[in-house]
C-alpha cells in the first residue's frame, strides 16, 4: 500500500527520523543518538528520503540537526500510541504538533511539473519546524484514514524502531527483514530443541 505520494515522503521521513535520532534498541543492539558530524549526516539523510525535491538538500547545521532530534522525540510517541491501538492518543499527539509548529497548507509546484499540489509545513522553528509540521500532517492523514493501523513499533524482542506498513495485506510487524528473520530463526531453534 502506498499513501498519496505527497504524504508518503513525510511519513517515510518521520520513520527515518525516529529510528535514526532517538535512543532505544534496534535488532537487539542498544542505540544512542549520534553526535557531531554523524548527527548532521543522519538527520540530513532522513530528510533527503522525502523525494526528488530534497535529494540535493545541503547538510544540516549542528543547530538544525539537534532540533531534528527534538522533532524525532516528539514523533516517536505517535508511533508508540498507534502500535498500542491508542488511536486517540496518537491523534492527540499529532494535533499538538500541528498546533505547536503552526502547520499550514500551501500549494506548490515542483520544477518541471505542470500541476500544483498541496503540501503542509510548520511555520515556526526553522527547518526542524517545517519538517515537524510536514511529518505531523502526513501522520495525521494516515491516522485519520483506514490506514491508521499501519503505523507501528517493531515487535521483535529488543527492538523498538518505528515502521509504516506499506504491504498489500497490512500484516507487517517488524521494522526490517533483519528483525523478522531474527524472530523466525529464534522460533525455529526453539522448535528444534524440543
């Protein structure tokens, strides 16, 4: 399943920001927030994933990258609430971000395109605020649709990374194939021990 192309990018960015810029566990390993150049690179890479108009985005400054960590920490509870089927809680969190970052719609046309389309962006707090607003708006669109169950947190042991389920049947439970394989291997070994 693919969301509207103008929301898919910010939803993907939200997942990447949460997974790259928040502490926790991934595939059984402890994660800490990167620092210095690694932080700038991780934050910039997440934003570049939004699509064509962001591929040439310059490396974020230290201040911008640190602000993106705050954004990631604000987005993470939306995925956690959605994973627990707490759709009210997820929606409330998204609404708070939309309000805090003064998210507003605007019509934009990308270079070389003949048509205008609707984008959302935060109007406060610079680059981080713009992206916080865009991600919150995209997550709000998902939460306000039949796809609300497609936001989640990996169910593998010792992994708390976010994901968005774009599969056709909505059956995804893991952040990555690596986590899925880890769980399947553990189950196989447990069965063979008996």
